[in-house]
């Protein structure tokens, strides 16, 4: 079954996570649930981040990764992470700035950059 997760009492949130095969939640709601400890990264098997090219600076995904994903308690499991981007919409950036942006995102996701940017 699939559920849309909104904020609510911790027991209701836990029940939805246990009973649903797929859970949809807005990134800002998810960050709030993590902050209020109604959800932990250990409750999540796969974390899909849409528009991940925005994951830098004060972006909510950057906040989730820095404060919850990479700061999970020692020895605890973390979900598999999938960052999706349809088009970085960075076509107007100079190549140097574009490479810097992808390097920043790769650092945030704690992976080596594997994207080869075309020469313009």
C-alpha cells in the first residue's frame, strides 16, 4: 500500500511507516519529522531526493543529509540514497561554476563525482 505522510502524533506516523510499502512525504515535512524525532533514518530503507541539484547551502535536502543522514548514530543503518535530477537547469552557468556545483553536491552526498560535463 502507499501512504501520504503528514505530520501527526508519533504513534500515527509509526503506524503509517510500518503498514505502508511506499510512503510519500514532502521534504520539509520529512525534515520536521526527523527534527521532532518522530522518524529516524533507521525507519527508511530508500531515500529518494528529487531535484537533488538544489542540495547545497541551506536547502532542506542539504539539511537532511548533514544533520540526519550522515549523523546517524554509530553502528546504525542508513537508507540507500538516490539523488535524482531531470536537468540541472544550470545551462547558463560558466563551466567552472557548473563543475564547482557538481563537486559541492558530490561532497554533500559523500560520493566521488562521476559525471563528466560536456565541453561547451
